[in-house]
C-alpha cells in the first residue's frame, strides 16, 4: 500500500489530518522533529513514525523515499517549504502542503519545470487555504470568462485560529498588505481597503489582507486584478490602520520572537465543539471592462476540519494516479467542483 508522509503530524492541524487518514484506512508515516510528540501520537494512532528535522536534508530525503506523497503541515512554510520541495524532488515524492502564505505559492510556482520533468505534482494550499476560495475563483471565471477583476472574501462562525496559523501570521507582520494589480503583486497599507460583504446568511465589514489567492487565483483564472478580504471587527480594522506606523518594529527579529513565545502559551486551536459545528463562509465577485459582473457564495465546514478533509481527499487522488504534473493550484488540478466533494458544502 502506497504511503502518505504527514510531516508536522503532531501539530493541531496535523493531528486532524492524521485522524482523517485513519478514518479512510490510509497508510501513513508520522514525522516531524519532536520525538516525544511523535511517539505519543504513534501509540495513539497505530501509525509508525520517523523523527526528522526539516533542516536535515539527507534525513528528509530518506524519509520521503518511503512515501508516494507528503502532506506538509510543518509551518511557518516560508521557513520550511523550500527544504521540503527540494527533498521531494530528490526523493521522487509528490509535494502537497496546507499553506496560505502567498510568498510560498510564488516560490513553489518556480518549481513547475523541475516537477514536470520529474513527473511529480507540486500542489500547495490543499487546506482551507486555498481550496474553497480557489474553487470559487474558477467558478466565477467560468461564469464570466472575460473577467478582469476578482474580489474574494471569507469569514468563519465560531472561529479561533490554531497555534500554527497564528505563528504564520506573526511571521508576516510588519510587511503591510498585498493585492494583484495588472498581473503584478502590489503592496498597500493594511487598513487601506475595507468593504461591506453580504455572505448570504449575514453582512459584515471585511479587511483586505495579503492572502494566498493573490497568487493562486491568478494562476487558476488568469484574472490580473485580485483582492482578498477577511471578516473583521471595527477594532481589528482600527488596529490594522495603527499597525502601519509600527511596521519597522514588527519586522524586528526580537519582537517576532517575543510574540511567537506568547503564541506558544495559548491553546493549540479551536475546541472540538467549535471544530465540528463551526462554518466557513466565502463570497466572490468578478467583473470585466464593460461593467458586466457575476457573484457567488460558498458555505462549508469549519476551516480546520475542511483542511483535514481536503488535504486528505487530494492526497487520495494523487495516490490513485489522478494528478497533473508540475505546479498546480487545487482548482487547476481538480476543477471548480473539488470543494463540492466535501459534505456540507453549498454554493449559490
């Protein structure tokens, strides 16, 4: 039986991914750098484990040779993705991860030719970032093929972020916002763009953030102007505007270290009740030069639960030989209806 390597398997999201693999009777090797956490997880899940530090290239290659595919859950990915993809190419192992960091999507897109030559797929963003939004973007592009502008927005009910997500966000602090304009990535101040969004069930204010879709949706749809928004309270918008005066400070290594230590003191992620009963809401709009437009909404399960389900669904497809070689986004690889394979997803 072909094996899936789950790297960073003992983190909040990694555990959910492993549980989903177990439900589907998939063969898994647990991995990461924390032997104690791996041993405990191995005893609970019955899966074997291998302790490998992400910086140990030879160890990583040897680990990856034992599997057909990796689901890389060990972020912040801006520090780990390059090491993992380089090892994957050497080990002849398909690469997937659960990042939402646009810089990582841009980095990995640069591996398209090497991956194609090796007959491998490189498919980052197989979780909440960016499966539902990428599928929604392609759905809208198919509704209006001449679209030149795309706006996406998302929010959660019963939210709560995992420790890993908070760490990735902390790493990104100090660099402001980012959109795509005429095909190029363009920076802007956080808090500059705020809009009201009707998510269907409710309306709320949203804030423009540098989300992964400014990279992925551009490749999935070819639409040159892209903005991504997230649901935000008045306080969050105010803090975003204030933060621009502190960017120089937030970029400093010692400040980040201090903030990351604070994150480590917090719970791993949302409670089980929030995980199982929470929902994710997405909205998207496209328009063209003639002013024609199309809108769509998507409702699905909570973000972390979705990440477990979609990352494993994609891994299963790859194990079964259903993949395209080279760099892919979820919608490029599996189309606009990939998200509809997840029970509880509604698009309207």
